[in-house]
């Protein structure tokens, strides 16, 4: 499945001379870069996703599964658009941290490869 994904969506990640280990490292690096750019755009525009579970992230750097999203009307780093998140796990200021955590979970999945 990973090889199919790389061939289909990350063709620049490898060539015929790239080892499997390097191919998967490059793939993960691309996913990290795309995620970082996505989160930077969210933070710059005041977008709050609301529910950043690992299954609500895209390896392509796309915003998916909007759920209870929102935008900041004024700067409030603790803004929570999701009423089922009283502790603020997915509040505006924590989005970069949560996305990093999600990427670390993704790395754990790729590690055996």
C-alpha cells in the first residue's frame, strides 16, 4: 500500500536507484513538509480544525474531515470550535503540536518498513 501511494502521489520521492529505506524516509519527509505547510496556513488564516485525530489528517497536505471547524473572529489562542472538546486538546494554539504528534504516530507505522 505504501509503495502504491508513493508511486501514485509522491513520484519524486524515489527513482530506480533509491533504496527502499531511502524511499520511505523521503516519503515521510514529504508528508512532514506538506503537513507543516498546511498547519502554517491554518495558523496564518486563523483556521481551527476542531478534531485532529490521526484519521482526520491527509498525507497529501490537504484539509479533510472538517467536523466542528471554525475561524478566529479575534486572536484567541485557546479558541475551541468543538463543544465536545472541553479540555481544548484541539484548540487553535495546539494544532501544530497535535499535527506533530500525529506525524510521530505515522512514523511508528512506517518504521517496520
